[in-house]
């Protein structure tokens, strides 16, 4: 309180309340005291309530058997496994929806954003109508709609035979497609794929250096595509097609074998992607519009063709404006994926935050863990996007 | 220059008559050439999208209007090929008012009309008696509470009978009305010089913004009863409202912080030089300017809140979407999910789209600088 006494001694007889520094200290002490009192009140009540209901706190429930089935899981799971396992199944499903959603939403959003600026009147009106319709309807409604749509497909008995080859089926049980089963010798293909990627990176570096020195352009995109796709294909042919397919077969009321995507997953993923794409499209549009028109004119004046102007001049500058709002769209999509609970797709909130909570009654532990995971995911996405943003930011003096 | 007879006509310098522009570059033909068929790729795109429109629009119109049926009292009454709007017609009152007693509908409608009046005073500047109007708008939540819940001579209506569009609007308005003051406090706290206050506000805002609304709603509906002393119990709607208010106040705080940051430092310094206290400086000088700039942002937050209010169906409340979802599981109306969702979607769309138009109009009005 040395500051406070100095204040009073100077002006002689001024109350502590008139001294900004003393007042700041008093206010903060009051805030901390009331916060502590409030927390004590809550903790005390909670302890009393838990004791009365006979609920023991702690994380022991995580090692108890869950006893319920989960329809979709990336890792092996059955009903005899623990609630801790349910947590991981749910978390991985959340990440799966978020990653696939972000990829599709970004691609669609960029396409729509560019179309929205097209000089073609019909195209930009179409993009406008799509954006305004989709982003003004609650995403939960869209999820329920697409879920109902996929559930409304024909029953398994009359499943739609896509391509008529008896390999891919669409029904109210979802999409069934063949699943590749590698045979001996297939290991060469992924190796060739990695080699292709490394070779493309080396090639891109070399081409860039050469262009900076001599001004000659090398078609990196096409040759990179050839390397990444062509090399594995070559390896595949040389080793004599070492791959067989696990084809879905109709058995009773469902399909057996192959690879299945449930209507819940498809509905959730499609709705989230379509919804977020509309917002991304608006970010892309405003980003591109933020680049001065003089940049385009200057590029044309230098004789750079339109497609290169977009890729080399406009987009790199627009990205600086686009990336920050894009980050919050990715965060929104990840958080919205928790709406899986409405259609029963077993994500973190639905499998762990709801089913486990209802079975064990450990509300505080379950909800805290769920919230902590989302906070962690949000933080991870922010850190990554901030790193990317710094990388593409304008380098100034 | 060649005239109609093929003879070359000569004009003195500066005496050339005004010629009409080439016929192919003006009027409808010129517009089509310029906007639809300016190049080969453009022409292809135009034809593809025209085909797409011709494929989708007539089918959609036929389903929704021409082959649709409105009368009938169950699914089996609908014998047509298009939409069966009978569900929406039969359940319309429920979609609007939930399970509110039919004899008391007038109270909801009156509250709605009074709401429009209050909104008009808040949103538009040039109305007569503005000061009284704003005072009335501030008192509106109390009036609406007594109108909807009952008391003062009106019959009591339990909140579990509230539902449909009415409940959606109640959640939206309560959320925005509660989140504005909390958001202002949080935003001021985040920009405060006092480290403890600042850290607490930042922690709260970032925590809420980092988790999905559904987990906040779960917390409000499952954990809140544990936090309260014995005997105190909040009903389901109030718990949901607390969750929604906490959630939206964090977002509101960030919008308002943007406005506070946009006010030049000179304004703060001038206020301090005049000897104004902190609250007078904020209340009389800074906040009126800051809030005015961020009205579009507040409207956008409100649109988000309005759409997010549908999430209360997950914790068992029957807002518009919740009651529509319940209606399509009715055995008499099974299989009509498209019609029901189309109706709910159109209702939400009308609200959200008109709010976003207002926000854009306001942005243009406030944006008095140079535009390109």
C-alpha cells in the first residue's frame, strides 16, 4: 500500500477512493474476494448435493466397462470395453468429421467465392442465391434435413445399385462400397507415392531457382501430378495388380463386407460442409475484393495471362485477408460437429458427453473432460492457423 | 465514311455527327453478350448453369406449389404427387405457439406487436417521442414477462407450455437483452488497466468461445442444479436461458471490444482532461460512439444467436425446430419430414435474411467515407 500512502500524503486528506492506484487495488481485492466466495458457495453446494445423491466424484468410471455399442468407430471397439475407450472413439469421430468437413467446405467455399465474383451474371447470381439461402438457415435444421433425406432412400431390399455393377449400393443404411484388401507386394505402392511427393518437392525447388535465375518457367503442377499419381500406378502395374476388393453383399436386412458410411455420418458431414462453405465463400469474396484492382491491371499490362494473374498475383495477396476469418470458420465447424448428438452419430458429445454421462451420472467429470477437449482442439487450430497466417503475411520493413 | 449509296461522305474536322453505338453492344443483346457469352468458357458455364436451373426449378415449383395439397387431416388424405402441406396447416398454431392455451393466444400476439414497436424505436432514429420510446423499450422485457407468464390478473401459463416460434423468439430476445450489458462489462474488463480483472475477463471470454454451445447448454441443464443450494430449483427454460445468455455475452463482448478499439485515443484523453470519472467517460463519451459503430456486429451476433437457439431442442425444449421435429414422428404424419423442415427452414430464413439486410443497410449508412 506504499503507493496509496504516497498519494494521500501529496494531496493531504484525499480519501483512498480518490486515488486511482489505491482504487484499482481495492476493486481487485473486492473482485477476487467475491469470486472466491462465489466459488466456495458453488463447491459447497455441489459437495452437499453429490453426497445426498450418493455420487462419488473421481475418474474411476473411465476404467469401468461401458456396456453399449457404438455404430461408427475408427479404432476397434465393442461393448465390453471401458468408458475411457468410449472417450477415444468419440474424440476420433469428432476429429474425423471436423477434418473431412474442413476439407470439403474449403474446396467448395473457394469455388463459390470465385464464382460469386464471376463476370458471368448467371453464375454469380446462382452463387449468391446458394450463399444467402444456406447461411440463413440454422445448421441444426440442415443436419436434420440431410439425415432425413439419407434415411428416406430405398430400403436395403431395393437398394440403388450405383453404376449397375453390384459393387456400390445406396440405401437407407447408408452407402456401401468395396474396400481394397492389399495382397503381398502392395507395399511398393505407398513407397512409390512417398517417393513421388519427395521428388515433386525437389522438382518445385529446382524449378523455382531456375525461374529466378533465368526466367524460364517449368510446368511443376502437371509434372508433380504425374509423379505423385504416375509412380504409384507404375509400381502397381509392375507388381502385377496386388489388390483384391472386399465387395459388399446383401444379407438379410443389411449388407455384409465392404466399406459402409452411415446416413448419420453423411448427413452431418454434408450439412456442416455445405453450411460452412457458404461462410467461407463470403470470406473469399471479400478477400479477393480487398486486393486493389490496380494489381490485376498491372499484371495484365505485364502480359501475364488471367489464370496466372489469379494464382500468382491476386490469391497470395487475398489470402492475407482470408486466413484470419477462415480460422474462425474452421473453429465453428469443429464446434458445430457436436450437433452430431441430434442425429445420433457417436462423436465426443454424443457418445461420451451424453451416453456415458447418463450411464454413470458423473456429470461434472464428463462435461469438464468434453469441454477441455474442445478448448484443446480450438487452441490447436488457432495455433496452426496463426503459424500459417504469419507465414503468408506481408513481409514489411 | 460510306453512306447508303456507297459514296464516301466527308465531314469537316469536328463536324462529324453523333453516331449510334453498334447495335450488338447495347440493349438486351449487348447485355447478354457481355454478361453471359463473353468468351467460350463463359458460354459453356452459362449453358451448364441454365441447364441446372431448368432441371431443378420446375421440379421444385411443381413439388411445392402445382402438385401440392393443403387440405386433409392425415398423411393418408394426401393422394397427390407433390408436397403435402396439410401437416403444416393442421399444426400451424402449435408451430407458432407451442402448447400455449388457445384462449390466451392474444397475449402472445400482443407481446409480438409490442416487441415490434420496441424494436422500431431501437433500430430507427427518426421516430417521434424517441426518448419515451427508448424508455418503453427498456421496460419491454418486464411487460412481456407478465404478458406471457401471467400474473397481474392474467392466468398463469407454465413455461413448459411455451413452444414453437414464440419460444425461439423469447430465447433470442432474452439472449440479446441479457448479453448486451454483460458483454459491455466484459469488454470494459478486458480493456481494463487492472490485471486481475483483465485476466478474469479474458479467461471467461476465451473459455466460452472455445467450447460448443451444446456443452454450455449441457452444463446449464445438468451441472447447474448441482451448484444451487437445496430447495432452490430453476425450471428447464430458465436454465437454457442462462446457458444462452452466458454463451452470447462472450461473443457480444468481442464485438463491443472491436468498437471500443475503434474510438481514437484522443476521445479518452479529452474526457479525462475534462475531469470525468471512469464511468462518466465510458457512459457519456466512449460507449455511445463505440456501440453505434458496432450495431451491425450486434445484429450479426443476434442472427447467430437466433439460429443457435434451435439447439435447445437437444436439452428437451420445444422451440420451432423442436416442435416440427416432434410433429414428423407423429404416426398420422409419418414420412413428411421434407415439408415440415421446408416450412421451418423458410420461417428461419425470412427472419435471418431480413435481419442481415438491415445490418447491411446500416453498414452502408454508417459508412460515410469514400467507396470504390
